């Protein structure tokens, strides 16, 4: 009987590990799909002729707005949420990406 309980415990632990791995894999696949759909939608929006003409015409204004939104996101993550929390670090990361994109748009290359 002891061997049967021991074997059952091993099988339960293996199934738990498999379930955890499947959940992590599903989470990662979901994030990849979310990023792919978002980037496809943004690329479709920006490659339309009217949108591209508008962005080209207001390039400095769009860059300044992106820079300010990024700075606000970093400040919010730092002061309100806290950088040690997962949400705060995610918001700060998005803010840094926006800051760099806005700065890249404003600085002539």
C-alpha cells in the first residue's frame, strides 16, 4: 500500500508540473498573439495614405505628445504605483518606450 501512495504522489506532482507548464505556455502564446494583433492593427492604420500624410504633417507635434505621455507614464509608475510592483514596472517600461520613440521623432537624424 505504501508503494501505491508513493506512486500516486509522484503522478500527482508530475501532473501538477505539466499543468503549470501548460498554463505558462498558454499565457506566453496569448501575449504573443496580443502583440501581433496590436502591431498589425497599428501598421494597417499608419500605412493608410491619409494617416501617413497626417503623421508626416504633424511629426513634431506627434513626437512631443508621445514624449509627454511617456514621461507621464514613468512619473505615474514611479510616484503612484511604485516601481517594485509588477504593474509599476510594466507601466514604467511602456513609458520608457514612449519616451524613446518621442525623443527619436524630435531629434533630427
